[in-house]
C-alpha cells in the first residue's frame, strides 16, 4: 500500500490497465436496434390477430415487410441521417402508436366498415407510400454515389490515360506470314 502511494507520487507506478473494448459503431448499433424494433412490431401485429380487420392486418404485415427490407438496405448501402431518423420514427412511433390507439378502441370500431378502420387504413397507405419513397431515395442515393465516384475516378485518371498507353513498335514483316503479300504463281 505504501509502495503504491510512493510509486504513484513519484512516477514509479504505471497507469492502470484499461481493458480493450472493441469500438462500437453507433450507426450500426442504431440500425440493429431498428431491426429489433421491426421484429417487435411485427410480433405485435401477429398477436393482435382477430382484433384487426383483414384489411388492416394485411397492410400492417406488408408495412412490416417493407420496414424489414429498408433496415436491411440501410445496413448494406447506408443512408443519410435524415433518412435514418425518418425510418426509425416510422418503426418506433408512426406505426405502433396508431396501432395501439386503434386496438384500445371499443370492439364496435374494429369492424371493416367502421370510420376508425378506414382512417387507420388511410394512414397506413400514406406510411407505405412514404416508406416506398424512402427506399427509392436510399437506392438512388447509392447509385448516385457510385456515379459520382466513377466521374471522380475518370477525371482523376483521364490525364494519365495517355501516359498509360503502350507505344507499339513499328511492325516488322513476318517472313512466314503471307497476309498482305502478293500471291505469286
């Protein structure tokens, strides 16, 4: 104990060892959490079962599939912060909140012809269209990024293109080659 005190005061002791932890990518962690949230939302829709009219159940399942595809796409292709925030809001708030509100309504409002069902179906259709647009933006963004990178490479190496061309030495006639020679009888 005294040795540690004296060593610490006079520089004799080394710095305490901090265990190495692998660096965690916060974006990858956020995307993984979105995947978990999508799975939870899809499970919630399945658990709702008969309490949802077939129209809403179908729309919610379709939306869940699209969200799962979107999460997989951004995990592979990446996306902007705004796109990630929008997708996360759709997964964690824009779909689950109205779903819970709809399920909290009395059974009389769960009919296929009820105004609440119609209103929720419209909201889901709007979300599906927004999600389709978001997926398209993510895919177009990846194509644009590749195109921009290609233009950069073409511009960067176009001046060097001439220097990279091999100069062909003047061709000597091959005595065994008969092409181009006049035919003699």
